[in-house]
C-alpha cells in the first residue's frame, strides 16, 4: 500500500496532502542531508510500484476524511520516500488525481529529467520543484551522491529543456551545506544557472531535519543572507525555506495511522505532536507505545525534540 499522509502544513504549498508513491527508500540519489537516511536501493530504471487506481482510491479516501474533519487541502503533492519520477506510472497518476479537483505538485531531485518521458509526465503537474544543490561535479557527488550511471551534464541538460517547455509553476530548491556549497564562487555558479531557468521562485534551504550523514551542518546566518543577495541579483523571486512549517497537522480518524504516515516522510516537532494529540483527543501514551514498538523514535535537533 502507498502512504497518503496529511494534510500537513507546507512551507511551500500551504496545506498539502502527501502522496508517497515509492517504497522506502528507492532513489537515484543518496543525499548527505536527507532526513530519511541513506538510500537503501539506488536505481535509475523506472518501474511500476503501485497501481494508479489504488493511489487514486487511497487519495480519494483521505480527501473524504479530511473534508469530514474540516481540514483544507491546497495541493496533492508527490513527495516520496525516494525519487517520485522512478514511478513509471506517475503521469497516469497525475491525470487520475486531477479529476479530484485539486492542484498537483511534484517534488523531484530532477535527476531523470534527461528522459523525455519524465519531462512529458511532469508537464501534467501544476507545480514542480527541482533540486539544484551544486553546479560543480565534486560538490554534486559529495552532497547528492548520485547513482553511478548519472552524469551532471545530462541532468542539467534535462533541467534546461524542461524549464523551457513547462507551462506550470517551476520552482527550484538549493540546500546549503556548511563548507561545501556555500562559498561565494559556488553560490554565484548556482545563481547563474538558476537565472537561465527563469523559475517562478527559487528557494534557499538549510538542513533543519536530522541528516543522513553526521558531518552535514547548517551555514551561519551571514552566509545564508549572502546566498540570498547573490541569488536575488539575477532571479526575480527568491525565498528562504528555513522556517518552521508550523504544527497544524490534520487528524483524519486514526491516531496511529496518521502519525506513522506523516512521520515516515515528515519529522514532527514535539510541540506539533502534542497539538496533534490534543486535536485527536489522544494522550502521549500513544507515542510511548509506538516508540516501544520500534515504529517511531525520538531525536534531538538544534535543541528541539522531534519524532521521526
């Protein structure tokens, strides 16, 4: 079964119902900062994971439950345990889900945009986010740890082609990692490439959730501000993606099911979990039971307790 989670508060999309269309964790990258940990299965071959009709059914059921409790939904978002475009059926799934009357978003690492079929399928979405963390080969491999068959030139050529033809809202996201891609030269190179794409919005983010590799840390405030200034010189709409998304996680009927589906791809701060339990009329005993059963765990990040 797929994991449909939320609606969750999204810093980019308002209220997002997440669609996890990839089994954990299958990806073309194994990003050093990934909140889901190292990639378990690296691949670039596209395959079928779930039946599109099953995804439609599960999303529709979640939408119905969200409506029953008065939870608004702004986007149906493909945000997976891995790279969503590895799903060979994503184009059909987007078409089916559009019949529900919501905008469709896809968050991709852009590694497969060199493929024409992937570009055509993503063109059906209303909003697409692509990852551009580095222009240089060395930093790309250190930060994103791509599948051995991928080349940086192919990935960037695919991004350029997609950006020219895509009619929806194209946004970019750049994750800054201290002492890796946050130098002035690196930032200028990234900004120059992004300006070619003419994105609707360019996001600058930092690793605020537990990273896959311990050496990953956040740049200082001065460096983050410097990145913004450099990006803004050639890009019309630049925005930080570094704030807390909030605690308005929706309860749709089953406390454990909701918590597990959300935390599988979206760590929750302790205060957000407590507010969720209040809305669901549950107690912290539910969390203790899930922790004891090894289904979730607690972690400490930047002085905040989170549940993952």
